[in-house]
């Protein structure tokens, strides 16, 4: 450990090996400071992004990148959208934060709009998706208690059934219902009472369901897990079991909700609704905001002091979220999402016929996964060189999450660039086949 002197205090910092590539390739003190002082929680390429416009971002050298990652489903209106910028400027001059001890002008109207979109009744605003997950688990435990059960006595209904291959976030509650072991096991013991069900396996769900279950939680489309949608049969059975046993069905739509599939919510392709829906990523167009949407029956169990947050639902951020939802409606972006998504998947299917290492194309709307027979990290690295932002999840799935405003021409540009990358990948694979070594790459990991 070493000490770094500051004018008024001393800060202990970690002495970490400095990346020779980062130091020599850039010499930019901002990157060097990030490398020295930030915790090493991400694998990042030595690129410093400075700003964005529409579906493009730019780095410190002025290089332009077509953004088909969208801040991991966050930048649904792209970058520097004029309507969003206008609202931020207006509200920043009025009030950024007022605290949840008082009403502000934007929480109520935003909650009404989300209730209209979802068909649900009650809303709680949080700071993030993972915080919304934790809040939903608390609501499930609360709902599982009978009104006459003393607070000091554990509820009879406490178990949560979560899905294999799931990802729900990074807090203790969220990793407890996240099946992927690399996220969960290093922090064990986690929150007890969780059991994992094979995704889309109705028989496994039935065998693990019992009367002490308070909730079933699932991603309507598994995002970090590789863009796998829940089947109608599994959804319907989960809905029937939870209704019969007085448990809650919780839909995590943090990545796939709020228009991403070409519907307001991914679950709206089914006849039945969940009891709780969780949203975040695109809700405030890049500012941090999550929400728990729920039924009146669940909302009725909540009383003052049962849950809370300091920053969630501030006036500026709720005004921006209102503008995002209004823009989706006014610009008829659901139609654009469906049309551009269809063009994207059709183009990818054509590429799959040319490259035998593409196994499958999954998804709907503008949430698309390209399953590979080879590791995806080199493709992500090559995409950066070609001015394209994409990412790889679960090592073998290229995940595409372009902004809702993406144009037909930008879809064509993506397909052209992506084909070039795949062609180079095929040639490189042929040349290095059987080699035990490979160049270092950066696969951008998901976070919540």
C-alpha cells in the first residue's frame, strides 16, 4: 500500500500493476487516473468516450462509433436527444432534489403514465434496477405474511423461486436470486430461502413449488443470460401456481421492458399479467431511475416506513422519465422498434447462412442475441476497431441493444460492418486453428 498526499487529507490507494498497453497507447492522464484510483471491477479497452449524438458516440480522438449497445439498454433515445436535453436544462434550474418527505410535481404524473402502460396500480421509484429487485423481494415477503403475524415472527410463506441462467443485479438481494455462480458464490452466504428452477421447465417449476413460496421471479427475456425469452407455457403455469397459492409473480423487465420488444412491456404478449413488474435502464433516458410497478392487492400491504429511498423519484429525474415515455408515444417508436428489429434479425439470419459459427439468432424488437460457436470477446474487440459498439454476454452471445431511434440506414450500416468483422474472424480462425494462444481482448460485461 502507498499513501498519496492531498492538501487536506490522506487517501490510501491500491498499488496495482499498470497496463503497459493503456499507459503507452494513450498517455491520457484521465485514463491513467482511472486505472490507478478506480476499483478494478470492469474490463475496459483503452478508449475514452467523450460525447454522443443520436446513435453515435465519439472518443477523445474524434473517432465515431455506431452504438448498438445503447449503454446496455439504457440510451433508448440515443445520445443528446433534444427533448431530453431541454427538460434537463429546464428542471436543473428549478429543483434537482427535494426529498421524498414532500411531493414534487413529476412523481405522480409519471406514476400514472407507468400504470397506464402496464395495467398495474401502484408505483415505487428507486435509484436502479438492482434496488427495484430488492424492493420487490421485500414486498413478496411482506405479502407472504398474514395481517396478524407479529413482526418478530418469521412468515410461513418466505421462499422465492428464481430461474437458472438468471441475472438480476449486484446487491445482496439481487445476487441471491441470480443463478450465475460467478456473481453469487464469492459473496456467500447470501439471502436464504431462494431455490433455482430450470428456465422454461414446467415440470421443474411444479416440483419445487410449495405452499411456503411467496414469489416466483423471472426475466421475461433473460438478458445477461443470452437473450432467452420465457415460454408461454412456463409463464402461464407460473401465473397459475402463484395465484393458487397466494404467491406473487415478479417480472424483471429492467432490460426488456419500456418498449424494447416493440410493446410497452414484454409480458404483454401473454394473456395474464404479473403481480410486480420491475423497470429501470431506459426509464430516465440515461439518468439513474428504477421503478416497482404492482397491483392494488400488493400496494395495500404497504404502510409508511415499510420501504424508502433518498434519491429515488426526484423532480428532475421524474420529469426526464415523463419526457422519455411521451417521446416513445409521440414519435411512434414502438412501430420503429418492430420494423427495425425485423430488418436486423432478417439481416443476421442472412449472415448466419454465410458463417457456420453463428448458431442461432434470438430475441424480438431491438433486443437481439447472436449465439456463436466461438468466443465473442475477439469480435467485440474487432468491432471497436471498426467503429461499432456491441457486447458479449455468457462468452458466446453477441448482445445487440440499439437505441429505439435507430434508422433503416443505420441497421444496414451495422450489418455491413458486422459482416466485415465476421469475415475477418473467419479468416483469423482459419489461420490460428489449433493455436494455444490468442491476443488479449476486452469483452464488455453487463452491469446493473
